[in-house]
C-alpha cells in the first residue's frame, strides 16, 4: 500500500514537475443566505483571496448556518475549528460589552451615521477590543437598519404589549423590548422562521435583506418601516491563527478582506430599498410606513434603555456614536 502510494506520488511529481504543498484551507462560516450583503462579501473574499494567492489558499464559504450556527460559531472560532466568521454586532456580549453600543435603539439616524462611527477612532478601537480573548476584528460589514414585524400593526409602543419577540442574543435588545411591554426571547437565527410560523414568537426585527431571503415576510402579517436600530457585523478571525500566518499571506488576505467588505457594503447600501420592494411585491405581508409622531413615541419608550448600558459601553463610545449623526 505504502509502496503504491509512494509510486503514485513520484508519478505525480514527475508529471507536474514539483510536489506542490496542499493549500491553506480557510473556512468562512456565516448564518445568512448567499444573496445577502454578508453572503456576497464572503464569496468575494474567496474570489479575491484565491486570485491573490493562487494554489496557496483555498477559502471554503459555508452560508445558512451550515457549518456553525449562532450558538456555536464564536466558540468554534476561538477553538480554531473555523478561521473567519462575521457575527452580528449584537452577538458579542460574552466577549466584550462595548459593542453593545450598536444595539441601542434609535441611536443612529441611518446607516451612513453607523458607517461614520465605525470608520472613526472609537469605532476602529473597538475592532481590537477582543484580542485578549483570541478574537481579531478584521473590519465592519453593513447589513442595514432593522424593521419591526408582527402579526398586528405596531404603530405605537402600546401595540407591542404582551407580544413575544424573537431577539438576537443581546441584553440590550432584551431591555429594548421589555421597555415596550414585550416579551423578548433569544433565539438562533436558524430557528426564526419556524418560531414565527408556529407562533413560538409573535414578532421580530431584522433588516430587509434578511427578511426577504429568509422569507420572514411569509410568516408575519405586518412589517413596520421603523428603522429603529442597526444590524451590522464584525468580520473576525482567530487572532492566534491570523498572527501566525506568513506575512505575505496575511497582507494579501487583509487586502482581499478590505476589498470584500467594500463590495458587501456597497450591496448593503444599494440593495436595502430593492429588498424592501421585493417584500412589498410579494404581497405576503403589508409594509406600513410610520408617521414622525409614531416613531417619536417608540423613541421615547425605548431610549431609557441607553442609561442602563452606558456604564458597560463607556460614555466616550456613546458620545462618539451620537456625534456620528451629525455630518
Ligand atoms: C440575526 O440573528 O437576526 C442576524 O444576526 C442574522 C445575521 O447574521 O444577519
């Protein structure tokens, strides 16, 4: 057996001139669909990294929680079972409390403000807030502003009273729904459709691309144009793995990552409106615009949540985030 294997490899080397080393396999796992900004950014990273390092790296992209879902992906990254993931900024609570800033309701006016904060000194500082825990932030990636949904119109905060809402694993989001009398339930993204379909929960919040690609609009009667918060990501790597990469490989991967994030962000900016339109055209759920007065009522009810988390987040970070609203 050994002799046969040896003979085969000698024959292969003879045929190809040199024995080439196996490529470095990089697993990039995420929980959303390929068509979303995150899905597209991951595929772009694969394309660019493999082009820059031909034969040296192989990037394997696993969408839709195929490799690891919400509950496991962060742990898997720290253990080295996956090299790159891009969790929502709402899912880092076990590793740092500072990123909770992104979950505060009605903090950012729009995705442009989120972008300015992420690009500024405090936002950039947060990319390195978990290095001691083995997590290296490679960059921020947008999805978009979240919309509230349920089987009844959520015009005013009182409409949320007594409803069960699926939330990401974030203490801020838990308080956000408690502030309007809702009953929040932390659930993995992969479980949301079924939970809405079977009535385990009554409502939820997500940006348009996730609503459409995961068909949440088929199991929710009303989606409000609430834009009450943001759902963005941090693309992260296992810092031990990243730091030990040969310098030329790391530089090329870093460049591919920066480009892939730009690509994903452009999709996030360009396509939020078209995903909203797709949801409307599907006629499964009604999309309800909100008046200024209705939005003001939600803001008033939810804003007290900020004070509960200001200490954990840090006043400096909160101030910088608020300042990003003004051009
Ligand atoms: C969610 O759990 O709703 C989102 O974080 C999913 C995602 O990655 O966009």
